[in-house]
């Protein structure tokens, strides 16, 4: 049997940053295991790379508390390590007059969270993003930036691996929990402290510990298209719509990457597998269970029903294009090319209340800690998320 003082399930961004923070706290005996062959194979390596700037989140929530400082630390890390960093800025535009009240609410939230934003008029918007279109005014976020998420994940993995204090077990799947040990496909691993940072599977692992049984994760698929030149040259940074702030999704938007490519997306289409990146690819034995939970949410939650009725249409390019075209003055269907880029957002739902859970959720049980809703802005927040998780949930165990 293998053993370590601290065992972390999940080699995504949170598993890695928590291991990094534990080393700073003096822990020198850590195992990180993951069912994949390399770190960051799912949400951590497939996201847009946008570092958010604290705009969308209710003041007082964990997201609001962690996002801005996480953004700052991630930018510093990229600069120190020579990793790609594009200080792009972002504009949030209103598609209708009815969205202006929400735009004002976003300004209020951002200010309350300590963020830097500026309400700008159409002339100012034209200077920043000449092709962006809005009604009357837009919100400008100068501190939004973009990174290459895979490069960040690989850099932290290399840092941990060369520290001599972390052992990585890849191709190692969690199969069950015992007393101070977890069962895996590579044998049992003993621990004094166990951290569940398993992303899309964190609910299943928590349930094995008898934790968070009122929660389950439902997958939502994000698909993208890409702009070809010269249309791509008309996007300077990021152009986002005013979102429905009652839902945790931000809507299809334009993002210039660190390498100059402009991606449009993602969608938030209910998926039928935790790794259902294609139409059928990633469907497994959970298909019927996920379908049942989706149906239950569809019948019991108006917000979920709205997403489930609207988003799947975006599989068809006509609807995807129409959604994106509302954000810019000039765009043509011929400007878009297909891309294999796709991601899964594992959205936590409360099966008792039939509600989408909006905030991060961290649960402690004896000598285990479970991170259950590591959705956006988890990548942005990760370095500060790790520190606060250790301070608030781990220190007195450790």
C-alpha cells in the first residue's frame, strides 16, 4: 500500500495549486493522483483562459472573495515564469435597453468586490473595440486578462514534480473510501489528510465519504467556433454580453487568445456525460442517470428549463451565429470556421431544492476536504482559493 501525509485526488488546477500551497505551509509528503495520463486534461486545460476580474459575483460569496486576488496572483505567476499573458481587457455590452439595469448591477457588484470597472458610452467603446455593438453604454474591465491554461497547468506540475515533495500517480482511478485510505485502480493509498479536487467527479467521491449527498454535478457542454482573418482582426480583446445573472453562465462571447486566435463561445448545452465533448463521444453508463436529473431539473426549475430550451439550438450554426452577431457591428457566417475546442462545465445542483448552486462549495468531513463546485472563476481564483482552503478547512487538520 502507498501512503502520504496528504493525498489529493485530481491533478487539475485546484489539486495542483493546493499541493503548491501545502508545500509553502511546510508539508513535504504529498501524493496527487488522477485517472488521466497527464494533469489538467479536462476543465483546467480546456477553458478559455480568461482571468476574470470580480464582476459577476454577489459580494460576500466565495467567488467574490477569491476572484480578484486570484487574478492578480495568476498574472504575477505568469510574468515570473515567462508564460503567455495577454492583458486584453474586456467589454460587456448590452443587446437591448432591458439589459441596462443588469449592466448597472454588474458595475455595483464589481465595485463592491473591489474591482476596477468603468461605465463607458458608445464612443468610448468604439475606441476600445471598434466592432463591438451596444445599446447606450457598456462596462469596461481593464484587469481582465487571458492566459494559456495548459501552459499554466504544466508549469505548476513541473514545479511540484521537481520539488521532491510531491509524487504523482497518473492513470489511477478512485474506486472507494476506507478508514484513512482510499481505494484506487493502483491499490490502496493511506493518508492523514485527503483532499477531493476531482472536478467533474467530485460529487461521486464526496458521496463515497457520506458527504454532500444532497448535491450532484450535471455537465454542460461548451462548444466554440473560431474567427478567420480579416474578421479576427476586428476583435482586440474580449467582448461579452450582459448575462442572465440568475444563472451561472456568461453567454457566447468573443475572446482573443494569447496566441492571437479569436474564439467565439462557449455554449452551455446540457450534456449527457461528464466527458461528453462530442455528440456521442463521452457517453457512458451514467447517461440515464444524468438524463433523469436533467428531466427533474427541467420540470422543477424555471432557470434550468430556460437554458435547456435555448442552448441546444446552438448545435446548429444558424442559432450560434445569430447569438454571437448581436455583440458586434459587422460579422458574416463566412467569417467562422469550426474547431474541435470543447469543454464541459460540471454544474452543481441541489437535488432537494432543485436549484443550480451559484457559489463554490467546500465541505469538510473528519480528515477529508471536498471541493464540490469548482466552476468559473475557479481557474482564475485557484492560487488564492488554495490558500483560503488551507487556512479555513485544513490548518487545524494539518
